[in-house]
């Protein structure tokens, strides 16, 4: 298990492996060979093999206890640690610090100075709280516990995923907030367990509003036309906002438990970029924390350039169970937090039944985050008093555990008894606090006709999307100035020979110059930055572009650095970031969504390397991008660039899954475009950014083979003399008998075909550039202009069960002139997006084009 060169002396790099071996040994001594343990313990001058393997290990020195005391500490409220050390040969201070109710896990951290700082802080941090503070903490715990008990009694049969067993989470959050008054904002993300308690006691959501959501009586006072608007998501997903010393934001969260985490990172980063001192607090469940891969992706993002948000405080509410699944079936190691060791951050395991330990552990976490601007994890080891939800019976699957829990005192009871012993208050005082609080809740639980809500953001408006209205023309002279400035490169910069040829061509700027997609895009972005609109474009290899089309960042050939071309236009407080993302889709896209929530008047773009890579982020699309506004009133202006087009590259590099987005499009929640020319793309990016209406996400299916295609590349004159159009009329036929409609690459394939001249002079060719919102009025006007119209064809290169056909056919049918039906030309239905054979692809594509041109 240990490499030979590390058997005599362990390096810092091996500390994580060392900790894992010891964890396995203490969890199951027979799982580790005695010879391995002897190698490890000889380094510390101790002998674990020949000593008792129960609870009487001795002769352990201070260094061992500092590094591995967390394996022996009393951190589990439900059971005694079988590896507790007695008669330990260390100072009483070391023993009380490392072998009591907190397990300090720092041994894996590679930086010696950072680790020493942590040990010094841990050993010198004392939590001294006054009698009044103790009283206030107990009062807080009573209210937190009593709230849950009141819900049980008042709303039998309801579900809300109570906090019971982990009530000390509220004390931990209180501590974080009170110690962070120097921050402008704190962004919270958490799953549904305990969320109502957090809403009530951290964000001061009125009890009356929470109880009303349980009763749902307000629906009886709404007009029939507004009933569908009532409580668009369940009460334990909703967000909230509170203005305190810092602005506190609890972001709404779907049932995909951990998906909110990169959203919080993105929102926090955006706030920091605009000068807001901000940080994130992320609450996790013990099963989901190691189980959902988005957490590993998020930790990986957390310290990368353009993603680093200076560290978050992570809290694992460790119930020691996931629904009905035991820890040994959820993760392979001793702790749910083990997987984060590799990110070189401290882990603090706390017995959640000990309030003083909760306060100390939280204080150390705050101090560390503020000192090093890195993540820190609090493992709040507690339990779940009842089932996964209130109607569930956990004794079916965990009978012994729940027999123990049923007789285990609550943290409120434990802390009450401590204060009674300290004579801070008596039983009567405790009863008075509880009865007063119960009366307040009873008074709040009365029917009301009020429709006011504290839901944040809660602005449930969906304005009409019309990019033709927001599209603005730009003249040739302005374009020429932008182009000259964009490609102004210092003569000392050693430009790559191939890139120099491309740029030299782009600098020969006149009205007849054909602008390839990459060139048009850069001009569009530059024009926006010049107009004081910040730009952030991220994706895998986006600085150069997957297809070498962009070259927004250029590298000196002799290693003398790099240059961002858009920075030629940047001004104070206006950024132009082109970011190479890690090889991640889910967390990376969720990060950009979070960023776009805050910076929703800037142009925020996420680009997939190929359109189907978005499959790995489908949950982010479903839960946030297409539904955040209708569910939570949460606006985003995020743009997705999804390379799409059938060129014989196989099932995995052809489709951007147009059909999925169209199935989710309604009520102006998103816009979906499939442009056929670089001019259209140029104007669409500008129209989206220059719009003064409510923000909305925009999905653009971008080309691959068309990036340098002469027909798809618009001239400077074309760009300067046009605006964005939802529908392009390609032939301007008067009184056509047939109209062929397509979207994107299929139109260029028709125009470029050798037999294009065979297309009847009575046939019009329309390019549907905006798929949603569907340009109903524009198409209807075109149809009605052709009095002798006999036939309408929808053409696509995707299989019939894919692409836009199923979305388009009903909408076009509604506006067709009498006695005319729409006909389909395209590939046959297919379970796979495309064939894996380039030869078969060509045959299929020719068949489609020939059917149109005949």
C-alpha cells in the first residue's frame, strides 16, 4: 500500500494516504496488515499492533494526537468512539483540544506553515460566552425545536424535512453571520432538510406565512386566472433575503440536492468582481456530499483562475444516514468528508450535541477562511430524529439506531441541563420560554387573506422576447474602427505564423470582406465592451475555440506571455474575460448560471465544446436555466453556445439536442436560435445584450462546418446594412407555389448544392433563425403574401423524432392557409442522434437535399 521510498519517512504528499490507512485500521483492524501498521507507527515511535486494539492505547505523543486525534475523539452523539485513548501520555491541553468533542483533521494539508497555523489557532482559541449569551443560545434552541414540534402537531400528514437532531446548525449559522459583519453579503445554499427552520430563524420569514403555505388557504382568495400562479415550488425549496449587517441571501434550490453549490460559487464570484465583499455558505447532507459528483467538480473549480471565490464555508449536516441507506453503502471510507482531503483544506468534525464545541469549531473555520481565502469543511455530526420525511418510518430499516435515538436527549435538553447546573435558569424559566413561544406560533397560525410573500427573488414576470426590436444597426466606419483596435498588437509580440495570417486577412477591412463566424463574433463582443457592457465567455478551450475560430487570447511564440484582444476596449469596472474552463459541464454551467443571476446586464456566455456535451449538464438546464424564472422569479441572461450540425462525425458530435430545449420552451422562459449566417449571429449577441427588457436565457445552436463557409460568412456591407431577423427570405420569389422552411445548416447545404439551380423558380426558401419564441406573425404574413401557395415543406437534417419538427409542425399548421398541409423532409426516426459512418451520412444528406431540389 505504501511505496518503498516513503516507508522510512512520510512526505506531506503521503499524509492523506497515511490518514486513510489509520482510519481503516481503527474502523476494522483486520483490514490492514500488521506490517503496514508497524511501518507507520514506528515513524511516531508508538506501537499500536501489540497494544490493545480496543480503547487503551498508550504512549502516544503530542504530534500523533495532533495529526490523528480526530480518529479517537468523542465526535459521535449516538455512540462512543471505540478507539478512545485512555492514559494518554500528552499534556492536558492537547488532550482536551484534540480528544474531546471536536476532531481536527489537518494532517493531510501539504503546506507546513498553513498546518502549523491551524494547530496554533486550534490550541489557542477559547470560546468564552457570558451568562446572557448562554441564555440567548438556549432560547434560540428552544424556539428551533419548538417550531418543529409545532409543525408535527398542527400539520399532520404534511412533509417538510425537519431539522430535528441537527438543531445546532442554527447556532453554527448564527455564529458565522455574527462573525462576518465586515462582509457586504453572504450567499447561502442548502438542500431541503431544515430549510423551513433556516427560513424562519435565520431569514426571519414570518411564521404566519410559513403556516399559511401549509394550509394553502390563500388559493381560495385568488381569482380563477391566478390559481396556477400560487406557490410555484414547494415551500422547502424557496429562497429568501434578509438585510442585516451583511445582506443575507438564501438561493432557491431544487430537489437535486447539491446542484446549488456551483451556483452559489458563481454568484459569489460575480459579486466580488463588481466590488461586493461576499462569500458562500454551503450546507450539505452526509449522503449527498460524497455521493454527488457535482461536489467534486465544484471543489475543483473553487481555486481556478476566473472561478476562485476566495473560499466557502461548507457544513455537512451529518445525519449518519441517507434516506434508508447506511454510511457503509454511501461511501467507502470512515467519513463522508474524506474525498475533499485532496483539495488541501481542513475538515472539522464536531459532535453536534455539544454547543461549546460547535461555537469553537465554527470560529476556527471562519478564521481559517478569512486568513487563507480557501474552503473549509465543518462535519456537524448529528442524527435524524425521525424518518427521511415526516410520514416515513425509519425503524423498518434502522431499528437499532432508532431505538437509540428515541431515548437520546435533544441538544436543547442537554444544553438546558447544563445551564440549570450552572444556575443560569431553572425548569420554570425554560417552561416559560417554551409556552410563550408556543402562544406566539398559535397566534400566527390563523387564516389570513393576505397575499404578501417574502419569497426571494419572487418577481414572477415573463416579458415578451423580441430580438428584432432590440437589434441595433452599426455603420461601416464604426465597425472599421473596432476592427483596427481589436487586432492592434504590439510589434514586440511574437505572433504565431498561422494566427498572423488570419489576423492580416481580417485587417484588410472593406465592405466586401467576408466575415467568418469567429471574426464576426469578436467584432460583436468588442462592440459591446466598447459600449460599456462587460463580457464573460467560458467553456472548454474557448480562448482559442474548439475549431480554432476565435483566437480571442493569443500566445507569444517565444513564451513571453499572452494577450486578450478584448482588453483593448476594457475600461474601469468593465471586464472582458475569455475563460478556458476545466473539463466539466455540470458544475461549470451551474457556475455561469449563478454568475449570470448577479451580472444579468452583462453578456455571460457558456460554450459547449460540442453541442451534445450539454448532456452532462442536463439537470442544470432543467432545474435552473429553463425554469428558475417561473418557479422562483429568478432571472438569468445566460447565453449557451451549442455547436450543432450533421457532418458525419457520429452520434456524439452532431446534435446539440434542439428538441430538448424546444420541449422546455414556453411563456417566454428562454429564447432559442439557430442562425445561418455570421451577420445574424453578430446581431443576435448584440440584441441580447442591448435589450432593456427583463433578462432571459438564450440558447444558440452554433455551426462547425459553416464557421468559414463562404455562403454563411456575411460581408461587412451585409452586417452594417442589417439587423437581426427571426426569419430570412432567401430568394424573394413573388407569388410562390411552394415554400421550403429550414433552420441553420440545412439552408446553407441547399444553397451550396451543385444542383441548387434546379430548384423551381416558384419555390421560396425560408430560414427560421429564431425557433422560440416562434415567429408566428412573421411567417403568417409571408404565407398570406403568396396567393397561389400550394405546398409547404419543413426540411431538417436531424432524424424526424429529433430537431425542430415536432415543435414546428403544430405551430405552422395553426397559421397555414386553408387546404394546405405541411410536409416533412429529413432523416427517418432514429434512437441515436446520427450514424457513425461518414459514408452513410453523405448518402442520407444527399437524399434529403435531392428531395428538396427535385
